[in-house]
């Protein structure tokens, strides 16, 4: 996955220049957020009328790098301002503002495969929906392995790696379960671990406890709206055994690639490798698998991971930003939401919602299930990622969701994510407001690494589809879809001149 703008490894005269890329970033900054304070590092290129010519890029290359000075300009001038605006403190002029205008649409065009090759971009995991479905990649997106990792030239010594990933396979969210499900979810022996340890003599040896969900037969609410599915011993959501196995493999593959290149210790050293989770328990469950694969000899050890307070968590993200909420309302149900409302009406008119409702038992007047395809998408994908059959009606056994109907749900869901995070009027501002704080944190980490104030070699963020979507949408990824399970962008800081390479 190429996350940053075109430009080959800076080894020849065709290197993308700081002024060229700064000009492009300046255009984005000024076109999208005209009310933000000016950035001196970008002003000179804008005032000179210099524009970026995408056709001047070098020949196709899987490796895309930009100098630290350029990416620093980008993150410092854009991420800092968006993050500051996102704080929503008293007097915050941007984040507190409503939407009274029609914000600009996407700033970079969606390129066809032929155009991508012409300007030096290689097709990544985000190809066509059909390819994703045929390959089964969505349930476990490709990640770096020894066999697929492209080692750069010798002069680019790897100094630091920042990883951000979506979690691994899980059960559906409880809100995405049908009133009555026709399949069961079995999590025997796979319950989440909880507990508490301290540094005192007694607290050091306190055992972890494992949750096993159950419903007592005497509980009168056990056969309520959600029917028999409540009797499952799973949490909704929680990582499944398949998801845990995948996360262990993922950690092992990351270790095999980056362990030798960065000189990471065989045992967990928190100053050397940092792991961060969100307040959603599934990310901690993924962390347990990642750490097992990353440190295979640390059997039974407890590893500390970082987590921010839920109200201000920048990784999920959870901080309040009324301007972001207003933007999303504007381009979905509000004055700029004509496209969104038309796509939902089409799903009603062509019988898509009707067919799904008839099979699932969801009431047509259940508004939560008909404001987007999020609920149906998650329910069907969770089944297929665990080799479970597509749903059938509990009253008419022969009436089932077909592969064609499921594919249509996935197609619409992918369109929705592309619209929400990339293509809608105001989507790029929405994505930046939602994830600007994390980008500010990333910029600070990179600065500290370069200055020698941070000795970490590896930083691993375990996040969600909304996190990855905000990042990819803000960076104007060419073909936006609903991020698959384990979508894992990585930033590598290399060499004495501190170049950044973005890889999938």
C-alpha cells in the first residue's frame, strides 16, 4: 500500500523535490483549511504559484520514499494545526464550527490502474472488490513477511518502524447481530483475560481470570430480543481462536523481518519496542497474540502496553470534535448529503434492504439497520471470515442470503467507506479532524527519534477500521474501500538523511 505521494528512492536526479511536494501539501492545506494560521515553510511555494506536476514522477516503483524534511513539513504544518483544532477547548475556532458551506471534495483524483502505473504507483492490496473476494484477503489482509519484504539499497539503514493495524478476526458486534441468529458462536476456552497485578509481594503472583459468557436458565431476560444468540459463550465482540492464531503469525512475521534489521532483543524491553492499544478490549486481545509471535520465548510473561484515557484516545479515536460530527452529518443526512441519501433510497427501491430484512428478521422500521450497510456488512463478513454459512430465514428455511446478495452488501459497504472518508464534500477535513491528534503524536515521535531523544526502535499501534479509514482517507489513497482485517500500514525511518518509506 502506497500511503504517501509519488516519488522514488532519492538516489538519482529524478528525486521529488522538497519545493514540489511542499507546494502540493500547501495547496491541500490552503484549499481545505483556509482559516488555519499560515505555515511559513509552505508560503513561499504557494506565493510563487508553483504547482505539482504528477506526470513528472519517475518510473513505476513499489518503494515510495520522501525525505524527512518533506514529511516533517507535512506533519508539522498540517497535523499540528488539525490536532490543535481537534482539541475542542474553549475558543477552538475550527473544531467547534458547524457546517454552513459546501466543503471541497477529494483533492487528489482517483486514478485508473493504467494511470497509476503511468505516474509511478503500483497496485496495492486495495484492488477490485472481485479480486478481494476471490483471494479471501479481506479476512486477513496481506502483511509483511520475509518472502514479500523489499529490502532497500544498502545506504538506507533502517532506524525505526511505526506500525498501525486493524485488529484480527473477531465475532460480530452485539449491535450487528440479528434478533435471532441461525448460527452459533462457540468460544469455549477462548475467553478474554482480565485481572490485576502489582509490584507488591502478594500482588505479583495474582492470576489472570478468563471470561466465559453464559446465561442462567432462570434469567427471564435470556430469551429476549436477541434470542438464542445470547446463550453463546462468546463476547460480542471478542477475538476468536482463528483471530488469535492469525495475530500470533502476524507477530512472528513482523519479528522475522524487523527483529534482525532493528536489532530488537529476544525478550520484551519497553524502551525498545512499544505496543499501544485502544480502550476496546479486542485490541488488547490482538496484542496478546502479536506479542506471543514477536517474543516467542517470553512464555507466560506479562507485557505492558500503552493506552490513553477513553475520552481522549487518539488511536480509536474517541476525543470530542463537534466540527467533525457536523461534517459527517452534512454529507450524509444534511444539506450536502444528496449522494448518500440517494444510495440508501436505491437500496430500498431495488429490494436490497427488503431481501435482507425478510431473511434476517430485522424490522424495516429499525432505523439503525437502514442508515448504512454497516450492520449487515459486519454480520455477513464475520460469518464468512469464520467459514460459517450465510444466514437463512428462521421461518422459511429455503430463503437464504445468496453469494450475489452478500457481494452486493460488500460492494455497497466499500462504496460507503470511500464516500465517508475520501470522496464526500468535506471528507478529507473530516478524516483529518478525526485522526489529526494521532498524526501529531506520530510527528513528535519521529522528531524525537531523529534528535536522539527517543531510543525506541519499533512502535506498534493496534486500532480499528475507523482509525485506518481516517488515515487512508486523509492521505487520499487512490482506491478507498472498507479496510480489511489486519490492514497494516507501516512507516520506516531510514538512513542518515532520515527518509521515510511507507509500506503495506
